[in-house]
């Protein structure tokens, strides 16, 4: 996998680095595969255990180590390490980069191992704090599951560190696929162990599901190690942590712990509020958030993964014009790809949730409640995608405190909106999802304004032109969705699974064609670039 660097342009002149859309496409497909398998995992859980109290307990238990993963692994540690490792390697010192990797890996293993022990011991206090509305039996089940799953943070943190090393070396495919192996391991291992513990899939079977999570975490780490070995890396424990590189990583991590995990912190706050809303809301919110993350994983995470090493290298080179151009281009691509998804998810929320989850113990009422949350979560989808690119730009410029300060604002705003929407307006779990969407959008707008001030200009006119054209094309998509609801999907409740699936896929395909046709007619530049890249790929494959 190349990094997108073209050292010699036609005519013998050096060409600046550009955002590698091919790498972003590969990462996007790999992440989409992982998100689809994650969706399958939730579908299996919903069918076997329903959408009530048992899955509330499992979701809350998994969220505790999962939050720490986002704080210390895939959020702060991964971002800080990739930034420092990329800059070290960009100076031509691979040996120093590998030594830094050994030091950080050893430090992570020691600190996170100790954190796992503490987490297992203090699980009752954690559950009481993060799910205060659970009744005693539900809380006790959550504590047991939390203790089983806490080592997950160590496994997935090391996996994220390995992924960061591979990404910094412009290897994107297998690291992005690694989380697919987590889902495969957790599905197969969890279902087999759950059936062995309780063939009727009662509360005891959830322990098997929790052990399956650890199996998946081990697979996510293990499948990446051969790729790292092929690059010449050999791990050797290194406890010499008084090193400028380690100091730089830790310096970036401090602010990043807050800034890179705002989304998960807000989701956790939502869970605290939802724990007081009875059985079901925590899992309904989890389902809706998962569906919202499907396009985010395909587009936003892919763009963020590929742009971080690129922007770090451009920052080192001091080419502010190229930096500004690639940052703006990454955000425009994010908007182009996620705004139509937002419209589609909002208009087709109920059919989508029904087709995917309404099986086994998961009934029509639970589908309706989860769909209500999905509509409001989708409001923040474009903001989330753009943030994946924009936050990385601040880290590449060593402006790590700026995202941290805006994260304080985001968390405070989420708390305020949660209280207003649930306690004052009585919107229940829908209000929690709406709050999250509003916060993501507000956080992006604030960071965009601050980046614009720092770079003096950010191709805002091109961004405005794109948004105007995408809005028109999305209106065509919305019209198709509305027409389908009036005619094709009118008798939805009386249809079986196969007709529902066929009509939903037909509606989505027609809506996509309407958007693409409108985009071509409007001459959306970024859409034309993507279609040309796709045609070149097809031509090479032929």
C-alpha cells in the first residue's frame, strides 16, 4: 500500500503529497466490513436475548471497558502515537521509530494491565456510578459481566498500537480488517459458550457472550502481528521511558484523552440518563448508534485514518498550502458522502431497523423505539465525519489543547441538552440521541472556525458551494424516499421479511441513483473525482 506520495510528477518536478483516496477506499471497505459484522453481532444478541433488561446489562457492562479503550487506545494513545511515530519516521530514522514503539508498547502493557486489575476489583462502584438507575438484580448482572470483559481493554489497546504502527508505515488494509476478526471471534465464541452455559439463553448465557468478547479482542491483536513482522519490527520490552519520543506521546495523550473521546463520553452520559428510563433504552440507543456508525465507519473513519499520517508529514514539511488544501478536501469528501446518508437514515429509520433487528425476541415495539433514536442520531453524522479529519489536523499542527478545550464545551453542552430534552421536554431516549447529534454539529462548527482563524483561510467558498449542491441532490434523494413510503412501503406491517428486504433495497437503490444523477447534473467536483477514480479502478481490473 502506498501512502499517496508521487515523488516525481510529469515533467520531472516533485509533486506534493495528496490524500490517498485509494487507501481511504480500502480502509473504508475494511471498516465497513467490521461495522457490518458488528451489526450482525448485535442482531444475533437481539434475536437471542431481546431488547430489554438483559441486553441493557450487557451493553452497559461492555461500555465501561469500551469507554476506556476509546480514552486510552483507539482515541488518545493511537492518535498521539501515530502523530509522533510518523514524524520520527518522516525524518528518516526508522530505527528510532521502532525503539519508540517498543517503549510505548511496554508502557501501555504495564499501565493498562494494572488498570484491568483495578477495574475488576472496583466493578461494583463503576456500575453504581455509570448505571445508577439499575435495580439490584440488573446491577449485579452488570457487575459480573463487567469483571469478565475488563481485560478487553488491554487486548484492544495493544491492537490499536499495532494498527498505529502499520498505518504510519502506510499499511492500511489488514489493520482496518482487524476489528472484523474481533466481531467474528465474539459472535462465534460468544454464541457457542453462551449455548454451553445456558441453552435457553437466559442471563447465564451472557457470561459466555462476555468471554467471546475477550476471544475477539485476542484475534484483533493477533491478525495484525504478521504484517508488523514483515516490516522488520521485533518487539523487545523496553522500560526506559525517560525518552523524548515517549514524552511527546504522553504530552499529546493528556489533552487527547478528552478530545478524542468526546463522542464516547457523551454516549456514556446518555447511558447514565437512560438507566433511569426502564428496560430497553440503553440497548435501543446502542442499536441506533451502531446504524449511524455504518456510514461513519465507511467514510469518516477511513478519511481520518488516512489523513492523520499525511497531515503530520505535511506539517513537518511546512507546506501550509498543501496542508490547507488536503484538510479542506478531506472535509468536503466527508460531507459529500455522509449528508445523503443522513437524509436516508432519517426517512427510512423504521424500515431499516425492522429489517435488521425485528427477529426472535426483538419485537415491533422495540424496532419503533430504536428507529426513533436513529433519526436523531443521524443529525450529527456529517459533523462526526468532518471531525475525524479536523481533529487530526489540530494534532498534526501540535495544537493539541484546542480540541481538548472544545471537548469540555461539548460534554457540558451534552449534559445541558440531555437534561432539557429528557427532564424538561420528556422526550426520553430520543432526546438523548438528539442531544448527541446537536453536540457533534456544534463541536465541528467551533473547531472549523478555530482552524480557519489559524490557517487564515480554509477554502470556505468551495465548501459552501459543495454544501449547496449536495443539499439539492439530497432533496432528490429525499423525494424518492418519501414517494416510496407513500406507495411501495405503505403496507409494511403486513409484509413478510423477504418482501420487506426487497422493497427496502429497491428504495435505497433508487434514492442513491437520484442523488448520483443530481450530483452529476450539478457538476459536483468531488463526486466527479470519485467516479473517475472508480472508472480507473474498473478499467485496471478489466
